[in-house]
């Protein structure tokens, strides 16, 4: 596991028994670290819109005997799209997913809806350091525009989170 992922998740102050959701879980890099952080009495919700990715992640985590992850095929951009209860999560992770969202406001609002009042969001997203490779700059949010988006939706910027040269990281709280 990348040390940057572990350092970023550590900033969420998750404890045994807490609940967290990863929007756009993909291959589950953050989900795996989250499952260890919240322990066997905690719960992680791996939310993904691509059914095939959910199946692959589910198979992989079963093989590794990880039992505290629930796999949710859902649209995190839609109101109540995650199907999680209001105010039920201690943390939400959005890693390399917000830039892809057609409805970025909808995704941020869904995170806000499911977070507890003491909850936090870890946002990791792309910078524009690709020199013509990788993600199209048309989809990239700047760090400033991402912060403005969250703040306009009622979040407070808490701190920067570790990221590599192709990403930025931020923690937001309610």
C-alpha cells in the first residue's frame, strides 16, 4: 500500500468501530486501508458505479478475508444515490473521482448528507501536471476551485493531505 494513502487516511482520525465510505472505490486502494483503520467492529462502504469493478474488488477482499466492507453499486452524484442513511458516516473519501463527476455539486451534497456532524471528507484529485498525458485538463479541478466548491456547500477546509506530484489532497469538515 502506498504510504501516501495511509498518511492521508490517518488525518481522518478514524477509530475502531467507526464507519467510512469511499466514493468511486475502483480497485479499493483506500477501501483496504479504511477497513484496517475501522477494525472488525467498524464498517466501510465501497461505493462504485461500475458493476464490474465492484465484483473484482469484492472477490479480491474475500480472498484476503476482509469482512468489514460492504460493496454498494450506486451513483454517488445523485441525491440519496449511495443509499446510505443520513448522518451515518464518520468519513467519506473521494479519491480521483470528483474530476469525473458530471454533477460535482451533487456528489459533494451526497457526502454532506451521509456524514455525521463531526465527519470529515478526504479529497484527493488530479492536478494538471500531466504534460499532455493522462487526464484531460478539461476535467481537472484546481485545488482552489475544489476548495470553493466544498465551502459553498457548507464544508470548512481543515488541512492539506499528502499527495504525489500529480494530485492534491485536502480534508474538509462540517
